[in-house]
């Protein structure tokens, strides 16, 4: 497998309500990976990041998650929006950012529904979280050509960085 950088966005002064990672994603890779280093501005301890295939959005999904905070674990499942995970927000420890890695499998294959998996977390001096999310975009057998990220309640804080990579399977060599 080989990874190729496709796009990178860093949020400037004043923050941003959403991050459009890229329109017209090349359809030449096998999978996509999004690397998120983010903080939210909402007046709460953490905020949820969700994403979709712009411009129409994908809201029809099945997902499940697992969270751990060092003293307890929680799990959940649901439908509707496609979530990448939680990052620290305004009332969390100052200057703490969270990291999330999102893999979108077979993003350009129009014969398959789209599956995703996310792993991330943050440490806010003992009040952080480790999280796993995975799911399926139902009815998303069209190629993903654009990715937009939004915060659940606030905006992305200044310094948030989001990167998009294409993953290409290595050709099989005969032996």
C-alpha cells in the first residue's frame, strides 16, 4: 500500500464553521484517509465532528462507537449523520487538540456501499477520551467526490488542521 497526500486545510484566525477538505477528489485511489487535528469553539467540554459527501450530504447511515475515558467505557449505535468523533471544545483544558484518523474504504467503487472507520482521542489532563467509530453509508454506492467536515455545536478553532490522503493498493507481482 502507498499513501499520497491530496489536500490539507488549516483553519485560520476566527475559526471556521466547516472545513471543505476538497471538491473533485481524484477517483484513482483505492481508499481515502482523513487525518484530523482539531479543537471546537462550543461552550462545552467536547464537540462532535461529522462529515458528508458535499454538496447534498449523506445522512442515511448506520454507525456504532466505543468510548473510554480511563475510568469507564460506553458504547452506542445509531442512524442518520456520519460521525468522525469527538474533539475538545471551549471548556476543555486550554490549547488541547484532539486527533482522529478516518479511513473511507472503496470510496470510488460504485458497486459497493461506503464503509468508514475512525480512531481518535485526546488527553485533557485526565479528562480525555479514546474513541472508535465505524459504520456504513446506506445508499452511498456513488463515488465520493467531495468531503466537508462540520462541528456539531460550534466551529473549528484556529489551528485545526485536516489532511486528506489517497491510499493505493500495490500491484501484485507474480512469483
